[in-house]
């Protein structure tokens, strides 16, 4: 849509009127972020509703980050790190695996569908895998609808 002097301001466009999920993705610097970067360099597109937060290791992803993302309006959260055995900090992704497993149970206790939190392993050479993950998660969240906390 091109804005002209005749374009009424404040009127939502068709795109603005559609609900678009907000998905926060915590990606480890060494594998998953590089994989997402490779997808970008390779011009593989992924859903724009996914916003990336780079962390040095998926193990750096404090559980409060996920809670904060949901409390600030995220409809879904992706956590992604190096494949098991490939973590640059030895065991960071094994900690992440345990944390996400517990977090899924925790958020379920708060009435949040555990499908809204996803853990995936993406290496630096798996740009297509990253794009597929982002697109699948966006489709999943669209099917679940907006997250309504406290309802
Ligand atoms: Fe990638 Fe630890 S550095 S998961």
C-alpha cells in the first residue's frame, strides 16, 4: 500500500486488520542463529511473525525469558540450539532440553498450550531447516489463535 496525500490516516489496511501471531525465537549464536542467517543469505523466506533473539547458547536461555515473552504478548516461543553433542559450551543444549521439558509442563499449569513452546535443533548449515521450523510454528500458532492470558 502506498501512502498518498489522499490516503486516510489511521484506517487499518487489510493487512493490519488480519491477526498476525507474535513469535519470539531464542537462537544460539553458533548454530541456529547462523542457520537463520544462512537462510537469509540464501533468500529462503520464513514467516515474518517470528522475531529472533540471539543468545550465546541455548543454555543461556533462562526460563524467565520464556515467561517474560509470553507475559509481554508473545503467542509462541521457539528455542533453538546446536544439535545434541555439538554445543559450543559442551552441555548447554542438554540443559535446555531439560528446561524446555519442564517449562512445557509449567506453562500448561498456567493454561498455556505447551505447543506454543517449541524446541528445535538447527545447525549452521541448516538454513532451510530453520525456515521450515519458523513457518511450521507460525502455522501452528495461527491454528491455535492468539494467546489470551488469564482467560
Ligand atoms: Fe549452540 Fe550451546 S552453543 S546450543
